[in-house]
C-alpha cells in the first residue's frame, strides 16, 4: 500500500470510530478548519491530509480526557 492509501485508510478508521463510538463528536467534523478552505481550489496534498489526521486524533483525545466516565 502506498502512503496516500495509508493516510486515507487512517482517516476512514478515525472518522468511523468517531461516528460509532463518539457520535456526539461527529457533528464537529464538518466544522474543522481543514474542511473550510480559504481558497476556491485548495491544494490537497499528503501534508494537508496528515494534518487532518492529527486534528481528528486531537479532537478524539480531548473528548476522551474531558468526558471520562466515572
């Protein structure tokens, strides 16, 4: 598998996890800055996709840390 496929698979894995395990977070996926480009034709490259993965991970981590079940 090439790097781009790995990145796409990781994005799918994370968004699926969020959708199934933390559906309350799924609404925020549409609000992340990565989905609101500031130019008409954004340049989507591996770096942009890796940054998006990191933003998904941070969103999930923050939610888990702040909403721990007692």
